[in-house]
C-alpha cells in the first residue's frame, strides 16, 4: 500500500482576500458560517483515508493554530495528525518561504521522518470535494512520476490559468502559463479520445488546479535547486524530464482566493441545489465542534438563507444570506445578499450595559438596519437605523475607515464599530 503524505499550501499574505486576511492567514478565513477554508482540503484528505497532513503557512498563523488544535485531534491508534509548519529559522536556512516550492523544500526534514512513498500537494483556498484515493490510484496505475489534477475550462477562462497540453494517454507534453486572450491555442484542446461524457460542451482546455501527486524521490529531485514556485517553474521543468500525467477532475471546483469568488461561492450555498454540498453524510466537512445551542428565530422571515448554531434572530427579514455562528440580529432589520461571519463569543449583560453607557453598539446587527451585498467579518458591531449597500452613490474601491470595498462588495472588518444611523 502506498504511504501518502498530504501537504496543504497555506499561501502568502492573501492580499486578494484583504481585509479578511488582515488579522488571519488565508486558510483560517471563515467559510459557510461555521467552517474555515482550511477545513475543505483537510476534510478531502480525511475522507480519502489520508490522515497525515501538514499545513505550510507563515502569515498571521495564530488563529489557524488555534483552529487546528481545537478541531483535529486523532486517537493514538490512527497515527493521524494535522500539523502546521510555519516558516522557521534553522542552521540551514533563515528566511521566509519564497514560494510554494520553497516552502516544501524547507520542510523536507519534517516530511522524511514519515517515510512517505508519495506526496500529495493541495491548495488551501479552493472549494471542491475530490476522492484523493482514486486520484492516487490513477497516478499509480498510469506509471506516472508526477500527476497534476486538471479541470476543463473554456477559452475565455483559460487566460487565467496554467494550461496543459496532453496526448491520447493523458501525458502532459506542454505547459503554458495564462495564455493571452488573443493567442491561438486551438491545438491545445483536449483530445477527443480522453474526454469523459461528463465534461461540459465548450470546455475544451485543461487548467491546472494546483493539486499535485509526486513519487517521493521525484519530489526531492525536482526541488534540488533554487526554484521557488511549482506552477511557474517546477512543473514546466519537470515535464521535460519526467513522466507527468493529467488527472481530469470533472466535479465542482472553485478558487475562492478573491473577495468576489469568496462572496459568490458562499452565497451559492443558500441555493436549492448548491454546487458545493455540505449535506453529504459520507463526505462530511469537518471543523471545530463548539457545543453551541440551536439558533433561536423569533418571528424571523428567512428565504434562501442559512443560519448556523447559536444565533438569535428577532423579527428580521433575511434573503439570500449566510448567517454565521453566534450572530445576533435585532428587530426590523433587513439583510439581502449578506455573508455574516458571526461572533467568537457572547456578550454578558454587564458588557451590554457598559456598551450602552459608552454609546457603542452590541456585537451583531442592531434594530431597523438594512444591509445588502456585504461581508460582515467576526465580532462586528453594527448599530441601529444603519443603511449599508443601499446608497445610490458608486462605491469607491479601497479602505474606508471600518470597512473596505472590493468588486462592488462591502466588507465590514473584524471588530469594526459602525455607529447608529450610519449610511454606507
């Protein structure tokens, strides 16, 4: 049996997800109301039987450490672990991770103690469910030394990805990084003999998903240099020297590394048939079990919305929104297209009294407040009679005090205070 070691790349500063990454690393960003982004790749590994997992990160890793410690504790008989490897100084190297490949290279001393036969390298900011065991078995059956997971895309989307050219046996013969929109790449289309009946019409090109399987000796060999990035440097070089195959994944896959993609993927969870299924008992998405009480809905009107544990919603209207743990929404409020991440704690009556004395709103959303097309980060305090996202004025991108605007989406920052009667 192969011994597979899973490596989840936590990414860099997460600037495309700012300000959600202002105080936390990208894998630690809350998703879906109660989970974190990192729960997705970890759950894929666990559900596939791969329970030896490392997460590589270096920016704002404190909340990620806390989440991993609270969520993933294996019994001593499983030999499983989820361990974070942050950038560290040693006698051999003293710098930060310079890229995805550099991060893996600098941690070989930790990986080798597990004596793996194969490494599977995953991204920490993607939304998908994949049978990684079938992926590994396909790699072994093909005789490949490296296998890259790919997804079919149309010509327009191909310009945003690394594109693979394969032969009739799915061996990758060429790699092109983000081809220009006006470049003729018709000879890079997927060979008809390799297509499956589930591939969508019009999606004729293979894009790298940033998910790789390496034979253990091969990974060490391709990283025996100073190259820093897998997609731009390691993979193109490896294609020339090793047998590199494509594993065509035909399920739902989404990169949620930008504010727009994160927002849209989260709201899609509220649809009748969401693209990402949290309701599969055979492939659950694991997370921190908080032992919170059920949500309390006092005359609330909710349509295409989800509410996680511990919420208190009173006489409010909520449409097309995701309401996170411990959210408090007061009477007369209206939420439309809102991602509310909730709170890390409940305020006591003494704290609420002190808030009133200081004229500070309680954590949550106050009375008669209406909010549209907004992400509300954790522990935000939004007062009474506020209007957010309903102004006729165009939203200027960038930072604006306690909130940001990106792609026309308003982001209320973590711990922000929005006073009564505020209009955004």
